[in-house]
């Protein structure tokens, strides 16, 4: 397991860039407690991938679609689903059959539906408004 990287909000651009460069998968799984900064980090990654439209959490819609420089980006938030069937109902498996970046918050809610080739990103809080990230 890699050692955690510490960062502040001012350093989030560097962390986002490192994730894009180092990821061996376009399916990124974001795990953290509520309010730790999953969506904030995803916003920065989307920005670096060329998204110019507003980036918001898809907590109620389950998925948001953004147009990046080279492809469409799909951002899922499964916090509010009750079971994996709800992910099937929105056609989740069809999104996986694309070459798009796919960002998933709360992946533990759909663990049986996830492909093998994913990249897990764990974010934890630290003192002094810092975060630790492992990916």
C-alpha cells in the first residue's frame, strides 16, 4: 500500500494532477466520510480534464455528465441508493462500457457491480484542515 499524501485545499490542484497522471484506470472510486472532500477533489479533476460547465454533486440525480476536452465524464454519487438494483435502473453497467472517465462516490453501495479494473482513492481528515489521500 502506498503511503498517504497530505494536502490542503490550496494543494488540491497538485493532487488532482497526480491522480490523473498516475491512474491505471479511468474508473475512480472515492471513499471518505461525509463532508471530507470527495466532490471537491472530483471538481478539480474535472476542471483539469477540461470541464468548463458547473460541477456539482449528483447526490439526488445519482449521475452527472460533463463534457471534458477529450471525452465525456460521468460522476456518480450512490450515497442515497438503498440497493444495487437502483444502479441497474439508471443503466450503470452501460456507462462502464465506455472509454470515459467515471468517478464514483460511495462505491461500497454497489461493490458487486464494479469492474475489476478500478482505482480506489481513500481520503481521510487530518488536523489543521489537511487531508490524507491514498490511491
